[in-house]
C-alpha cells in the first residue's frame, strides 16, 4: 500500500498552511514508520536510528507503505549524521548554500523528536538571549528575578524536553554569542546565575546547527566550539541525473503546496537549467571541451528549483500551460547575474560560446538573448 498524507495542515482559522512543518506534512509516514520500527531507540527518540535514516532516504516498509525520500545523496552521510545525534556530540551540517542543510536539519528533528520548531535563526543581530534565555521585563520590574519572569530560549526548552534544538546559519551569529553554546554542549547544562539555578538537559537533547563559509559576514567558529560538533559536509549532487531528479521532485512538491495550475515540469527545460548551473558552477562544459568563467553566485540546486517553479507560474498564468524556454529565461538570468558588470560578461560569453552552438537549444538561446538585451 502507498501512504498519502491526510494530516490536517490548516491553522486554527481553517486556512491552509503555506509551508507546513515536516512533522505536519509527513505525519502519516512518521506514524507508519513508528509502528513498523522495532529496533532499539535512544532515550526520548520517536524512531530508531534506522527508522530516521529510512525516513530521510525513503524506502518500502514491510506492510508495503512507501516512504518518500527527503534527501537524495550518499546514505553514509545520513547514517553518520543520525549516529552523531545518538551520542553526546552535536551535529554541524556544513556546505555551500543550497545543499539542503536546513531541509535535512528540519527532517532530522521531525523524525527524532517529532518537532522541528525549536529554532534559533542565526543573523548578525542574534543576541545571547536567543541561545540562553531572556526576561519578561514587565514581570521582572514588578516581581524581580523569578522563574515566572524567565523567557526560555529554544535551546533551553529543548534541554528541558529532551528534544532537538536547531541553530540555523551558525556562522552568521557573532562569535561571542556563538560561544554561549560551549557550556550547553560540553556540560549539558545552562546556568541561570540570576536565580541561583541551572537547567540540566534531559536525555535525548541535542543540537543540529547549519553553516556555510561562502557568504559574506561569516564568523568563524572558535576551536573550543568546533570541537563540540561532529561536522557532516553536504555535497552538491554528484551528477546531472541526480540533480535533475531532485529538482523535479521538489518542483512537484512546491507546485502542489502552492496550488499552482497543473503545468508539467518539462523534462527538457529542467535538464537545461540544471546543465547551465552545473557548467557555470564547475567552470567547464558537460563534455569537458570548453572552459568557462564562473559567476559570483553559487547557482545551487535550490536556485534551480526556484527557477523552474517561477517558470511554471508564468506558464500557468501568462502562457499556454506548457513550460517553455521563454518562461525560465528571465529567472535564469536573475540567478546567474548577481553582479551586473562581472556576471553580465560571464553570462554573455556563455550564451555565445556554448548555448548558441547547441542546435537543440536555439529556443533557449533566443529567449535568453531577449531578456538580456
């Protein structure tokens, strides 16, 4: 049998959610896995490590239930990541932008503890209170320091519940704020000196952080903090076919979630976008014959998904319901040309030296020249 997610993904007013959390969108798969999973589970885990990896990579359960893949890539990477969470080491997912770090982090949390919402979003303005705790200042002024005036951070809440806390874009957080995690990760305790108390982590607590070192504004992790993490590097898709499969699957999911009018993601256009991005990323054409200049952007798989989804919306609402080169050309230009001067030269050279010479790409060449005129 095949599962279909029938879980209610609406808010309290009955409106459909634009982007349900993983534990909401895939609740049926998680329930089926929990029922079929008879392997040992670490304290407070909803599934065994085997069940978590099966949820991430997909598979067929003994009763015939099909679990959809959430991540396409080396199985060993996911096994290492899940095994890390079963120890006292925190997990750092590292990779260039668009390698599904956030996606994997969310689904790991949903599978391990059934909740992915204990989240600290890292920015240059993230304060220590986001990792430790804050105060309700009205109660603080009225009552003085008390547990009632304490506002727990997602990390503190995860410690109390024995759950997973997620820290997104760890390297965007200022270094002195990052180091607030050191005591949490090493001692598994969070002191509250104002109250003369501490919060000790319940079994099952851990932290999943994501980071990349390509963007501006990166704050390197201190050696003390880096030692508290086991780092798993998520690579870009290994080959073109794998990336095409990822883009096609995610575009279908996004189209359904956004309730776009039915427009099939034309395989030819998906492959074109993926090939353009892969060639410009690597600095060489797929046949290995022509070296290319690379633009300043990352041209990630996530950006390819966005380009195709935007094309589907154009084809559905302003076209004839068929995804064509003209529907994706503008979004491709926007993804490639981040710097109008330097990237514009790179894109023009690529169009003239590579795209123009491909006979079956004539429509794509014309469409791209029109928007780049």
